[in-house]
C-alpha cells in the first residue's frame, strides 16, 4: 500500500533500498507496480532538499540560512526557533544586519525576535530587486538603526521591484537617520501588512512608521506611536496606490504634514479604520494630509487629532489644492487646530462628504471654502 503525501519523506532513499527486495519475493510480486509508482511519486528536484531549513537560535545560523536560501530557486522556507531572540551585534554587510535578500524567502518566526544590539548603526533586513521577495510571519523586528546619510528603512528596507509581506509581525523601536525615510519600514516595491503592528519607530525624514512608494496594502494593522521629523508620522504613502482597511492609525506625530497619514501622488482608499490622537506640530493635517492624490475614506473615524502650532490648520483632515478627498459614511469629530478649521481644512481642492458628520471640532469644523454637508 502506498500513501502519497504533499511533501517527500525525510529519507526517500528507503523506497529505492526496499524496492529490490520487494521484487525478489515472488509472493509479493503483485506489489511491483505499486512500489514503482511510489518511487516515482516521491522523486524531487535536487534543489528541493534545501528549500526548507530549521534555523537554530543563533545570529550566525540565521545569516547562514539566508545566504543558502539566496542560492535556491524559491520559495525557500526558514523555520526559526520558537521564542528565540536572534541578537545581531555587528553588521553582516555595510548597513545591514543580515544578508541582503535577493531571492524568494519565507521566514516563519514562531514568536521569535530579530533585534540589533550594537554600538554600530545598521538596519535588520534589506530586500533587493528585481528578484527579492521576503515574507515574514509571526515575529518581531526591533531596534534597527539605519545610519545617517544612508538609504533609510531603520528596520526593513525593500528596494524597487521587490515584494515585502508581513503577517502577524511587530516592527518596533527602529530608527532611520537624517537622509533616509521610513523609521520602521521603507518600501519602493509592493508592500503588504496583515495583522501586524508598527510602533514607536522614528525617522528624521518622512514616514516615522512606514514610508512607501508603490503598491501598499494594509489590513487589520496598528500603526501607533511613531514619529517623523518631516511628514507622515505614522504612514507616508506616495507614487502608487494605497489600500488601508480594518486598521488603527493612532498617536503618531510629525513636525509638518500628515501626522497620521500623509499621501502624495497616489490613488487610495481607507476603509473601516480608526485615525485618532495624531499630532502635527507646525502645518496641517493632524489625522490626514492629502496632496496631489485622490483619497477616499469609507466608514472611517477621524477623532481627536491635532494641528498644534500657530497657523496650523486641519486638525482632522487637510486637503491640498491639487487633491480630491471623498469621505463617506464616516465621522470627523473632536479634532483641534491652532487656527481654524479644526475639522477639515480644504486648501482649494475638492472635498465631498456623504453621510459624514463633521462636529465638535475646535475652533471650527470646516474652512476656508464651503464644504457641502459641513456646518460651522
């Protein structure tokens, strides 16, 4: 009897060793065809033997596993040690704690952590195109630090043409230096975040939590407590598309525009999301700043965001002169700005409200132009 499984047995050579003895026994001759069929089923390409690796709990083992995975036609799957902390005390290559990902690698974390602990500045992951594809699952990426004058992406940097996917991943307490955006994550390719948390990351540029330039898909994810010295404290999304759904963008800070979310030259939708408690220090858009983009908010709550300094406007939402903002079945309430309006600041662009109350914002709800459906 032959049982065919989705993966090969650990020792497929057993089949070939047993086959001659089976054939030599006349009373078992009826099994010859079945045995031959089984031997055929378990035959695998030579590269398959290296497609899956268990990674012992050491930084050296993790580096070796990624180097090997880069040589194997993907996808390669790396199983990390459950609950292990992989501590990187020195860079593997200039600016990066681990080998640059150039192939298709899927890392299964099992609750493990990858962190930098060093006086030397380096990020943790870099993904390089056009063949780099990295999927991280159920792990924490923390304490990365891209150097001043570097490319940015304090925790993870994904270059043009790459695909970066995070499932149940925490990206926390990473830092991007002076010229580089993306305190936690910087992506120039396709980025997908699912069931993840991006928290307490910092950049002296744009995108304290996440900075993207490409196709960005975020679902059931919390972006909280991140800081940008420039724009986009939580999320800075540009030059592509944005789909954000079922998520929370809370308590982020930016010096200039879009403390929660800053958009530029994209088409985006934000659905079933909470945008709360974000603070822009000097300009506009405590919750969201929409520039050169078409952005739609659906069933989204914009609550208690702030634009703080003298002249700052649009504590909740701010829409630039070249932008279109559609807000449907949502609410914009209890937001604050130093200068009117506290709710929605429309700087000459197009704002459309549908079944969306704009209430209890300070000092006024909407300005300077009239927005249908908004009463001060």
